[in-house]
């Protein structure tokens, strides 16, 4: 028992020390007023743990509340005194809020919420350490980005939980489940939003390679169309733009694998080979191009906020249509009909067909092998589509680079289809 007590208090002290070190390090070369150092942070965390210990003995939360009040009053008094004596420096509140949070983390440590305390500490460290990046990101986003994000947040947090979790439709074709459809839309858009944030934070100006990788997370089709159009006006950079396109194609398979496994963990092993083999030619050729061509720094990928409500609803409608089509094909034509419908659906939305067959597998309609084949057929069609974009809209030099990779990816996909069929 004594060891457990000391362990909890030691963790509360350690959290304060870590956050305090970060804060004191950030004070260098700043004009803001910071009344708190590493020792004060450590004591704040320990104080939270000790007062929580006392609260458990007294069976009352009064010591915790009293300690929080005292810390808050001391911080307020420190700022007030400094404001009336020295008016040359700015007053930053981030450190004070951090100290209050450290105090509460000390309380959590005592109540044996050790994993939660460490997770919150890591999140706090990230927010404190990426100050400049977050400010730059805030300056880059537009009002339209904010409004679109708010609308989608409302949809995910307020609308989704109240959607009925029941399948509707004709007999044997009950595919319209509002909750499942809404959930898939949220998951897909969430993954795309991560790529969008990374593009905004890192910036496309960091290089075509980074933009291609991030574009594969957001939308490899959109990036392919964008870069092929740029190759017309920048023919001398066509090879380097091709590197970005190829990387986005490979990253699409990584994104698709993560999405499928997140929704259906049983696909973790079965999808490893079908998802990762087709991306090998792209990565290898992209690394070859990286060392062959010079970098470009001033190209914009023109990504749009993936949390726009209209595209999200459009995806929902596409998902319902694809799900209905695949169920219909499976019911009347068996596996052959499913694969044909998957192939044609892959031209429009590979994510939609992947989510639809996963949904069918979870309800027992399809087996794992059929899911893998359907995704392979959809990926094959998607590769045809993007390769066709390059042939139709790209510069001649770009076509020379992309066509070998396209043919290699198609060959691998066909080989996998032959093996799994």
C-alpha cells in the first residue's frame, strides 16, 4: 500500500517537473511575464496529489477545491502585483492555465488514473511545444475552413448519435442504415481532415514529396488531377510532379488499410499483402525520382477543407448507392456480380466500395476473401482512372514517367486477384 501511495505521488511530482521544464525553457528570449518556474510546477503537481490523498482520508472533496482556489488566487495576485509594478512586459496566461492543469493531473494521479494523466500530459506538452506552428496554422485557415469544420463537428457530435441504428430497404436488400452511413462518413472525413491539417501545418512549399504523401492521405485522385494540370504549365518539372503523384498513389493504399482495419480489426492480417504489395512500385520509383530530379518549393496543391458538408453528404449518397449495387449484384449474380460492381464503383469512390463490402462482411453476407477481392478490383479501377488522367491531361514527359508505374501497379493487382480468386 505504501509503495502505491509513493508511486502515485512521485508521478504527480514528475508530471509537474516535465511540464515545468518545458515552460521554463520557453521563457528564453520572450517579453512575456512568467511567474512560475520548474520548481513551482513540480510543487503544484505534488500539491494536487497530497490534497487528493487528504480528501480520501477525510472522505471530502473540500481539500482539493481549497487547494485549487489557493493556487488560482496566488496566480492572480502575482499577475496583479506585476501589472502595477512593471508594465514593460506582456502577460501570458498559458503558463498559469498549464499550472492549474498540472495541479488537477496531480489529483488524477492519486485516484489511480495514471494512464489518463500521462496521456493528458503528452497532449499538454504538444500544445505548449508547437506554439509557433499552431499560430501559423491559425493564420493560414480561412473563415470558410472554420465554418465548414463547425458544421461537420455538429454533424459528428450532435447529429450522428441520434441517427437510428436500423437497416431499411427492400427484403434482402436492407442496406440503408442511417447510423452506419453517418459513422463511415465521419471516419472517412476524419482521416482526410488529418491530411488537410498536415498540409496546412507543414505547407506544400516543403517539397513535392511531402505534398504527395499528404495528398495520398487527403485525396490521391484530387492531387493527381491537380499535378497533371500543373505539368502542362511547368513541363520542365513534370518528372518531379510525377514523384508527388506516385507517392500519393502509394499512400492511398496505406490510408485505405488503416481505415479498413479501424472499422473491422479482423482485416488486420488478411489485407496486409493486398494493400502493401501494390504500393511498392510507387515508393521505389518515387525514391529513384527524388535523387534524379531537383526539388520544387513554390507549388501549391490547392487542397480544400474535407469537412465541407456538401461533399460529405455526397459521399454518403454514393456509399448508399454502392452498397445497394454490391448487395444487388451479390444477390442475383453471386461473386462475379460483386466483383464487377466493385470494379466500376472503384472509378467513382474506392473508399465507398471498401466500406460497403466491410459492412456486408460484418453482417455475414460476405467472407473475408470476397472482401479482399472486391477491394483489389476497386483499387485496380482506381489506378486505371488516375493513370488515364495523366495520359489525358499531363505533359508528355509526365506520361513517360507515370505509365511504367501504372502498368507495374496494375500487374501486381492482377496477380493478387489471380491468387485470391
